[in-house]
C-alpha cells in the first residue's frame, strides 16, 4: 500500500484491519500499542471533563500510520468531535517507537473510557 492511499480514516482503518489479521500485523499492533499506552493515558486524562459530577464516555477511534523507521507519518481519527480533537492536540508520542515490518504501516485503535 502506498502512503498516498492512507490519507483518509476509512482507507487506513481498512488496511490496518487487513494487516492485523496476519501474525506479523497482530504482533506489531501489540508492540506498538504497548509503546504508546502511557501517552494515550495522559492524553485521555487531559481531555476528561473537569467537573467530577459530570459523567462522560470518551470515545476516539484512531489510525496511526507509521514509517519504516518508527516515526508517525500521520494520525487519522474517525470523527472531528471535541474529544477526538482534544486527544489529537494533547497526544505526545514516545520516542523511539517500534519499527513496523515495512513503511506506511497503519495501526488502528479504539479508545473508550467512562469518566
């Protein structure tokens, strides 16, 4: 898949699903998500409602497109809702990230938390 084909969330999610159906793709997804988990938690925390009596579910569906050297080429999200936009602004990636099996590797993740 060419990088030019992974510019929309729908296209990148479809390719991520296909790759995660392989042994190699599943193994990389687990390694990648383990590496970004602390940063994801910090970004979700930054976006939670400030009023503790107001319960809210935060739901953000993302696809990370990773270059061959482990750099993020782009992060695509399913909606432009307030939590997706807040997450995108607050998310700071750790370095280095695991290198994928090849470049332009999409990894999808659905983040949901009840607050």
